[in-house]
C-alpha cells in the first residue's frame, strides 16, 4: 500500500511538473535521488508502516517523535553542521515530553518479538529519515540547488516506491492486498495530502530552513492530528491534550530560538 501510494503520487507530481513547463531531473541526478527515495521513504515511511502492524499507534507516535533528536544530533556530528545549544536541546526534550503527554492513554507496552521488531523498525525509520533529510538539505545547497522542488520530490517518491515494492515482494505481501471503500478512500487521502502536498512541502522546507527547524514536523503532526480528530470526528478534547499541545509549542519555540553554539 505504501508503494502504491508513492508510485501514484510521484507520477502525478511528475505530470504536474511537465504540465507547468518545467524539466524533470536528468539521468545524472537519478543516483542521488534514488538514495534520497530509499532513505526517506523506503526506510523512513516503510519502517513506520512496518512498526504500525505490531506497535500501538500512540507508542508509534512517541517513537517517531525521536526523529528530531536523530536529525539534530547527526547534523551536529557532521562537518559544517549546526552545533547544539543548551536551549535547543532543552526545546527538543520539552517537545518530546509534550508528545508523550499528548498520546499517554494510547501508550501500551507489551512483549513479544513482533512488538520489539516494530520498535526497532520505528527507530530505523527515524535514522533513515534523519540521514535522508540531512543529505537532502546539503544536496539542495550544491549543484542541485536549481532543481525544481516538485520534480525532485516526484523522483524521490518514484524511487522510494520501488524500494517499498521490493520489500513487499520479499515479504510476499502482494497476495494479501485487498481494498474496501474505506481503505481506498484513506489511500487516496494519503496520496493527495500525505504525499503530493505534505512531502513536497517537506522537500521545500529542507531546501530553505535549518535541519533543527524542519525536524519539528514530528512534534507538529500529532497535535494537528488531535485537532483534526476533534473538529472532524468529534473526538474528545480535554485539559491534558490542551496542556500537552502547549508543552509541544513551548518546546518548538525553544528550538526555534536556540541557535547553534559557536564555541
């Protein structure tokens, strides 16, 4: 399903790029775009998809919320990366605690190889997403700076979908694929809003914003999900959720205001 999602989204986005009169990346750019597709979507999205099969959604949200630590930490270790400041580190910790508070009732711990494998897959997803994001950020300031963001995102999705289809083939998942009206609608939503729009926006942000700022998407997503659930599905909204959202926003403010150390 993830492979289907990104193959359709990548094709649609490529068609939009061509319709607007822009050029698609040439063969010389394909190897680096393939690496990005495998890291961001093959490992990043694929790891979360795998984890969701055995790990409760609340705990998965917490595990994915560790991605800012991976992104900022790995970037700080690399030459030319932004060094960590105490304020920025505190902001990451505060934001993470806000996510834990937000999804606290949904967090369930259980044993079993499947559960532990899901936890490991979620962290592998975060590492892959972090490395891919840092590479995309640095690549966007090099020879690829003039590439269309939409064209780049389209090819990343196409290469990522190939990796996801390969994993599905290895695990023999094709015989288990089935659609209902509800699952088809959910897939269509993810194609349009989760891939064509959101992933393109993420690619644009990586090109123009610091890694630490972009990493905060992992804190924003759960808050938006809770807000949408309350507005669209009449899901309950209580004081704990309000406080959690405030804690997340406070952590984000600290990260945004905590520039890199210089000494």
